[in-house]
C-alpha cells in the first residue's frame, strides 16, 4: 500500500485558500480588520469566481481578485475576461497582480455586519467577521 500525502492552505477559521498568494491577501485583509467571505466552487458563481468578497464595504459587496500566475497565457486571458465582466457589470473590484505591492483597500463600513447583502449564490457560512479575525503574522 502506497501512502500519498497532500497539503492545503487554510485560514484559522478553516476557510480553504488556493495559493500562498491568496494566503498573503487573506492576511492583508485580516491585518486591516476587513470582514470578507471566501467563495467556494459550489457557491454557483458562473461569470466570475472571485478569490474573496469584502462584506463590510459601504454599498455593494466588493470583489477581490488575486492574479497569481502572470506568465501563463491562458491565465492572462481569463484575467482579461474577468476584468471585462467586472467593468461591464459595474461591480467594484480590488485587484492584486502579485508583481505589484498589495493593494490599498477601500474603507470599511464599521456598521456593516452579518446582515449585509452578499452576491447571489454565496454561502453565508464562509463569511469571516472582524470578531473572528486574527492575523497569522
């Protein structure tokens, strides 16, 4: 019998993280005391699948994209398609291309809490609130 072992990045609250760059962004969000959700594949977002969604921003939820594979042509095409979708749908988005410093985050709304509207298809169980957030650094 052969034993195979794998690893998976997670947040302290056990939210799945897909890459070390997403972990850096999650730490950045936590350090800035932002409330966010990490969509999972089963959440049913068809047009785009953001890495995170800020749930404490004034107005609609803010999508967060981490572009971590800048040298892959197919990834670049998907990045451009996502950017076009966000622009066409007029959705607020924070983007981080890993070749640049982490982005400045939009101001949070201190009154935003569990009741803020999430985009359709996002499961509320994956929401991280300020009271649960602790930096890993």
